[in-house]
C-alpha cells in the first residue's frame, strides 16, 4: 500500500459531501526513553522526542544515514550502548 493509499483509506468511508470538509494532521516523531521502570533501581524515567514536518524528517533521515555510514560504521545508535561500550560500541 502506498502512502497516498493509506491516507485515502482514512477518508474513503465518508461520502464526498463530508470528505471535502475534513482536516487531517499526521505527526511523525522520534521518541526515546531513559531510565528503568524499577523504582528501587532508578526512580527517574525520562521520555523525550522530536516532532518535525515531513521535509525536515526527510532531510534528517538522509543526514542520519550518512552519519551511520561514517567510520566506524554502526547500524543504529543507542546511548546506553555507546556509554557502556557494548553492542554497536563494543571494542
């Protein structure tokens, strides 16, 4: 299913008299968490994220891919692995 098909499916169940008056807002976000849900280990839990328009996300995605391909190449970035020198950052 293409992106336009997915959007069309949100409106296709409405008659044309109502479809033209609908507004839709799609949010794209990158969200990450920090901390542990165990109150005895770490009583803090942080959730943070970024929201941007589609043009900015497309530009960011291209730049992020370039950054991941720089030496030393990694497949993804997780701060807990970077700070602990494990996973993608082992060795």
